[in-house]
């Protein structure tokens, strides 16, 4: 019942917009299957984001936002805070999916086993290593991260992927220099991401929870210098690619000294910048599993606000925040119970504006249920309305998860036709249009 009301509202929205002669700023103005207006109101230009989605972007087609999102005609530039959309624009700069697999074998105490990684690429297993969806007849191309990402970009309108990897995979299980052989294997996934489109961004995410085998970086575990050395090697490899983002660390938690943790993050930032990656976006993670809700109250905001580039600025240093919508915020339940607006996103937006900073929600998601469709669509609509401080969101997760995984966003492939999970189709994909709708329009019947 709830689901049919969502479809009814979507149909109504299409009917309403097709009744207008011109699309308003940030509204759709073209694309495959689009039957609505194809011109924009004065002051906006209809700009193709991909083959099925064109949007009215303010000003002329040569604004930074347009040039970084128009497919193939321009080279993407490193994101800068000057190019962000104003509050209420209803357009998030980055929307993506986590492509998991190189992080398999990692536990929340930062113990990972390199050989337990499960690279989400067919070349590591052979093209025929398909596994079968347990509840449907669809064949799932297990490991086909390239196919999944191509589909997400082409059919869903996504423009960023987060590529988790265990630290131990990169250094071959010892604290020390990065193994170039292993980095080359991981680089195959990075290249697969970059190859999807000239406008796709790729986040390198070290998925170690601020730890190595149970011990916290800079607080009894690896030294800040050892952590910085890993980042220096990675940044050296990708320094000339503006479409790489550096995710310093996945989900620090139970870190006793947040000021000391900020020093570890600073060491990574300094190493990345000094390696020559001077303009790319770097994601700074706080304590408590990178919780968006407690980023300020937990002390992460104050500590990480002091992290700077070598020139003393905070340009392109973006706070990394996660949020799930289930009862205990763990992202382990199929049902969602909150949209996180009052408890997390609204207070965080206020703090970010006051401090002239921005955040990126690099993990969120839910079960393929009506409750998650409602609450996650509301969260996305709110983030889009506050896109001056929120850069975007990345869904958790596709890649090598079994499609029966509770938060699966793994699309199925039947004879070359890809089918998304219901939550991706209804909310997460930019194509679903959640960004452009009112929060109230997603109430369950
Ligand atoms: C990492 O590289 C080393 C050296 O080439 C190799 O022995 C090892 O098997 C690699 N590890 C993985 C997980 O591929
Ligand atoms: C922040 O959260 C962590 C748990 O992740 C906790 O250990 C720490 O005491 C909290 N700090 C504050 C200031 O609330
Ligand atoms: C961690 O965050 C969750 C919500 O995201 C909150 O319920 C919990 O109290 C927080 N813990 C600490 C120690 O701040
Ligand atoms: C909420 C969620 O799905 N978290 C996942 C984050 O990544 C680790 C390692 O890949 C998984 O074990 C978690 O389940």
C-alpha cells in the first residue's frame, strides 16, 4: 500500500511538471523518456547530466557545476567549495554507491586478512563465476563491479563510487610500505570506476576503523608516520587525477582521545598534499562510527575543524559522516524508523554553516522495504535542500555482497538487462528524483 502511494505520487509529479511550459531551476528538462518541458526558466540553462537526465542549472552552461557534470565534453575538475550550489538548490553534487569487496576480511577492530579480500572484479575469478540469486531466477554477475558501476552511471545517474579496501591488503599484512603488487590489484577497481564516465569520481576508502589488529593508530597502534606513509604512496599514484577523492579512514569508533585522532588525520592530510595531490577532496572522519548525529556533540567537529592543508587553509577538506535509519543506527535491520532530519542533519547543517564547512554522507542505506523508501527518500530530499553544506551521499552497498544481504544494492543482470533493488530504484538513484521532491511527499499511506 505504501509503495503504491509512492508510485502514485511520482506519477502525479510527472503530470504536474509536464503541465508546465518551462522547468524551474534544478528541475528536469530532458533525457530519455522525458515528456515534460525541455526549456528552462530565465536564468537557467538546460544541461545534460547523462543520456536520460537533463537539468536546469542556474546561469550559463559554463558554470563550474555544469562543466563538472556534463558528460564527455569536458574534463572533470577537482571539487572546490566555490562551486557548490546554494542552500535549497535541490541538487546534490555527488551521488554514489559503495562497491565493496576489497574490504572483505576486515573486522571492526581493524583486523583484516589480505587474502580474505574478495575483489569485486571478474578478472580475479573468471567471467563465469556467477552466483545465483537465492530467491529469484536472475543470475547475479558476482564480482562484476565494472558492470555494476557502468549500469549505475548509465541507467541510474550516479557519479561517485566508494571503493573500500583493507589497509592490510595494501601492505600485505605487515605494518610497513605499501606493496606495489597489491596496490596494482586494487588499482584495477579504481580504474574500473574511472572508466565508467569522464565525470565519475572515485573514493579511496581505507576500511580499518582507525585501527590495525585491535590497536588504534597513534594511540598504541601504528604510528601516525606509518599511517601517513601509506597515504603518501596512494596519493603519489593518484596525484594527477582530479576525480580521485581520499577517504582517510572508515568509521573510527571508541577512540579515547579525539584530539590525538585529529593529529592522525592531520598526518594523513599533510602526506596526501605533500605527495602532490594538492586539490583533490579529502574526507575527514570523526569518532563514533563517523556518526552524523554525534559529530558535533561527540567532539569530532571541534577537533577535526583544526585539520588544515600545508598552506593553512581548509580547502577541499570535507567532513565524512555516516548515518543509517534503523532503530539502533547500525544499518543491520530491514526496517527504517527515522529520517534523521531533526536528530542529525538539521543540527549538523547549522554547525557547518556557522563554521563555513561541508560534509559528505559516504554511507547510508536501508532494507528494500516501504519504511526505508519513505525515510531514506526524506533524508535525501533534506540533504538536497541543504546542498550548500552537504555534498551528497553514497549508498551502502553493492559490489560483492550477496543479493540477500539486508542492505543489498546489488543489481541483478538478466540477459544484459540490469534491474536495481527497490530502494535504489525508488530513492537512491538520482533518476528516482527524490532530491527534487518535498519531504512531506514521502509519507506512508
Ligand atoms: C600482495 O603482493 C604480494 C607480493 O607480490 C603477494 O605475495 C601477495 O599474494 C599479494 N596479496 C594479495 C592478497 O593479493
Ligand atoms: C565519543 O564517542 C566515543 C564512542 O565512539 C566515546 O568513547 C567517547 O567517549 C565519546 N566522546 C564524547 C566527548 O562524547
Ligand atoms: C553514537 O551515535 C549514536 C547515534 O548515531 C548515538 O545513539 C550514541 O549515543 C553515540 N555514542 C556516543 C558515545 O556518542
Ligand atoms: C552497515 C554496514 O553494512 N556496514 C558494513 C560496513 O563494512 C563492513 C566491512 O565491509 C561490513 O562488515 C559492515 O556490515
